[in-house]
C-alpha cells in the first residue's frame, strides 16, 4: 500500500520517483507493508479478531474500523474450550451457547466457560487422586499450547513492525536492493557517524546503509531464531529480547510474574481477565517458567515466518 506520509505534499516531494513515470523500481520509496489484522482492536459487539489475524492484511498501512469485516469474525464457543480441568472444574452444561472472548478459547475464558465439578461422595480417595492427576496433566498441556501461542504472537508483532519500517536489525538487501539494517542510533542528537547512511532508500530514519561504498561495515548480530536459547550468552539473550521481545523464559533472570503480566496485556490491551493470572495463575512460578521455555523452542524450530 502507499506510505501514509505521501498524503503530505512535502513528504511526497522528498520521495520523488526515479523517472518521470513511477514504476516498480520506486516500490521501496512509495510503498509500505499493509497493516496486519493482528493490530486491529475495534471489533464490534458479538465479534472477535479472526484466528489467523497476523496473516490477513488491512486496506492500508494502519487498520481502521472499515477493516472490521475482514479482521473480525464469530467468536469460538465454550464447547471447544479445553482448559476447565484445573481445580476440578468442568464445562458448563450450556457451553455450546456461550461465546469465548476470541476466535479461539483461551485461559481468560475459564470463568465464562467452566463451573465447579459436582462431587461424587462414592468416589474413592484413590480414584479422586487419579482424576486430579489427569486433570492437572491436561491443564499443563493446555498451558503449554497457550504459552507457545503467546510467544509466537509477541515475536510476530516485532517482525511486523520491522516490515512496516522497511528494515530489520539483521542486515539485508531491503533498501532498494542495497544492504541496510535497523539502527536506532540514527535518532540520536547528533546521530552516530553524523547520520551517514541513515534514511536508507528513503524508507525510515532508522534504516542505515552498510557494507558498501562509504558506508560503515554491517554489524555482526546474533541469530534469534536458531538453536537452543538456554545455550546463548547473556549478550545474545539481551539482544534478542531488545529487538524481538524474545524471552528464554526458563532463564532465572527472566522468570518473573511481572513479565507475564506485561506480555499478556500487550496482546489484548484492555481485555477483561488479561494478565499472567488469567493464563498462569494456577501453576507455581517455577512451573510457569518451565512451560514458557517450551515456546522458545517452538520458535527456534521454525514456527514463525521471516527467519533471519
């Protein structure tokens, strides 16, 4: 889609096409990635964001209410919810008529979809213990799935951001066929290296040319989507967290409830029941860290597109 800044006459003049008539050679100057439905937050009552919102594009660089028909759909029903087994709960009898809060039922739907299971006075203690163990195992498996989706969505948001800007922290030939990378020091006052290479191909001030001509060498940066994160150095972990929000959640320094609250809220701002307690509140903190560490393994195995 056309870059939003081109509606401003002065900005358009700063991005003149190469020739009298624009062609595909001007795509990097004039166009930007269309926004993904995953950034849409205004679904009407009775609707929810579609399940694969990060794969569907809006009609412009930003999603608006006009994109509701594309980005929103019917919510999932509680009959599809698999997280009731915690604390001895079961699905409500009318689960087929109760809607979850999203296109797929998740941890925040426990109170909506579930009720306390009736107690059978004839059940022996041994049978009750087995049933409790089975419920806990099912709930743990549910948490693993939720944690994996949470991590993928967070990293996907950062990847979508770099696609919108036009360059990423990992150097590549995205700037009109020339190598560039996302360098936040271009925003410093004064910018590093006097701003040499910034505004690469007119994409964004943070895009800097590198590795050719008079421009600085391209930086050697760690890969964030390969290997076991538990073998990474602290610098490696910090880099991937800074630029991709990627957390190796089994790492002691990162296993805390505040992080989960922050991440859960960032996926569903203002949503009732969002936060770490909604998804992770029924497991000890140590168990939470172990569950979420599995999500990073899913990312490393190729769960996301756009691998560097």
